[in-house]
């Protein structure tokens, strides 16, 4: 049912744990808050560790270190926490003496944890891995499954989305695991869902927030937090974003845009003078002159870029925090359109847009990046062909052998075809780049296990 009143911070910030609602004790004391426990639980988790072997943009380390999904997530968490704390500071006087004031003190911890988790559902080989999975069903052999699934289930597959997969990873009860998945807090889970609507509403952008299997889970979280429902149609469920999503999104965008340019500089894809100019464009004239003076004392080009990068991140954090505070009423009412970065001051917005244009032209289309996309597409498509065939024909000897190697937590023998397919996607999307490549070689007979 649609909701006319705005969202309230004292409901939006909730430390109730998903799956452990009966054990919730709001008065529990300790050295760590429940939101800090979210953060620590993620740091020590296997899916988080696996991010170190998942591609960010450039091929994983050779002689020069570049970002992977793990280092990216750590940096996003750092930036997100700073941005959220800046927002809390700007809103402090506005809510002084109210219940909302106490709630706002926790948003830095929530965003820090959400940023750690935001890429957990991404498959190997970067965003091209998502595309490889979705096109396997829309264009490849997976199209044969369409008639055996509901339209909502089919939409989940042809629009496969890492964000929705992260929500599933954190909330689904895998075989042998405890109820509630990671048992994270409601607010942290809501803060990672950038697109709070069903896959049937994904459209041409292939963006949605939760699979059909987790629709009820997200609805329960949204209802508890008082998130605004924009439709009451079960097949096409849509909510207004949790406000903290805007902060997580901005931190992610800031990091990938700025850090991708720094990586491109280290790899000599973009020369020093060009990256310098791109970063200097973010500053007003006086600050720019000061930066240029400081750089005269730094002889290492990489250190010069790192110095400027630090200033750019700080400026974008300051700008995005101000936009959030200025538009808070719209954000709470569910009427805010676009992203925080869309509404920063014009010179900063132009500088960011210029960086984005250069990145698309010179980084994301670089031959080394496209090579990874091509190889990743082939590897993921091959693995899906083998595993999907095996779950559909488990009586074959090859199928039995292959399925016996799938970790027990993934229920490839589930009752429904949809659940079996999701189990395959859980397995494949959880692979690292190195593991997926190694399995591809083994199944093709190109390598054998060491004896």
C-alpha cells in the first residue's frame, strides 16, 4: 500500500537482525554496537575474502598492483563512512533533542558495513560477468528454460544483477547454514539495495534489487523500517530507496571513478599530465594553485597523483554530504530523483563528467579490459552450460560427477527448477576469477589435478 508520510530516521535505523528477530534485545550493551558487529562479521567472512581474486576493471595483478574487488570495497567503506558521518554532522542541529538525533549517530557504522557488502554478489570477471549470466538465458542455451519458469522467475535470470545477488547471499538460508543467512541488521541490508524493486520492473537497464525467491524477505525489511511502498502489486513490487543507499552509491561512484583513473595512470594507459589536469579541475582556482605548489615538492609521479586523488575524494565527500542535507526532505519523502553526484556544484559536476567520459573512452574500452570481458564471457557461459545441463539431467553419469563437486550449501537437487538454477548461479557467481578459469580448464581437459 502506498504511503503518503515521509520516512522517519528512528524507524529507518534499526538494529534488529534478519532471521534472529526473536532474539533481538534493543537494550543489550557491549563494546560494539550491532552495526559494528555487521562490519566485523563481513570482514571475517569467506565471500568477502574471495573478493581479492575478483576483477575490478583491469586484469588482476602482474608486476603492477591494481585494484581488485576487495581493495575497492575497503576504500568504498572508508569513503562511505566519512560521507555518512559528514551527513550526520550537518543534520545534527536539525534533529537536536529528538529520537531521530540518536538514530543518526549510527549511520556511519551502517554505511561502512553496507559498503563492504555492496559487491559481494558480483560474479567473476567484473561487470562483464553479470552480462554473461544474463545473456546466457536471454541469448544462449539457457533460453530453453523460459517455458518452465514463471515470468517473474525468468525476469530474474535474464536481468541477473550483482546487487540482487548480494541481498540473496546475505539473507538466504543455504543448506547447512543458519536461518537468516548472515543475520545482518535490517538497516544494513536495506542500505545495499540500490534498486528496491522486482526484476519484472528492471526494463532495459537490467537493474533490480531482489530475486523472486527473496521478495518476501525484502518486503519484511522494508515494512519494519517504514520504507515507502510505491506499488502494492506483488508481481511488481517497488519501494522508495532507503536514504542510506544514496550515500553507499555515492561512495562507490567516487571510488571507482577516481581510483580507476589512478590505476590507469599506474599502468601508463593515461599519462601523468592528463590525470593531473583531470583531478585539478575539481578545485577552485586558489586551491588549484596550492596543489600545484605542493606537487613541486613531490618528484614521484605516482605520489603526485595520489596526493591529488586524496583531495578529489575529500571534495566529493564534502559536496555529496551537502547535497544530501539540502535534499533530505525529498529523500525521506521518496521523491528525490537521480544521484547525489548529479547535484553537486557545477564545476565539480563538470570535472566528474569529464573523468567519466575519459574512463569510458580510454579505460573501459582498453584492449586489456576487453580481453578480460571476452575471456570471462566464454568461461562463465561454458560453466553455466555444463551445470544447467547437469541439473536438468541428473541421471547422466557426467552430471552426477559434476554435481558431486558442487559445495553442499548449494541445493542443486532442490524441488523446483527455479531453485536449482539459483543454486547454480550461487555457485558460479561465488567463484573467483582464478577458480572459474581453473575449473574451465579442467572441464575442458586442458589441465588435470596434481597427483
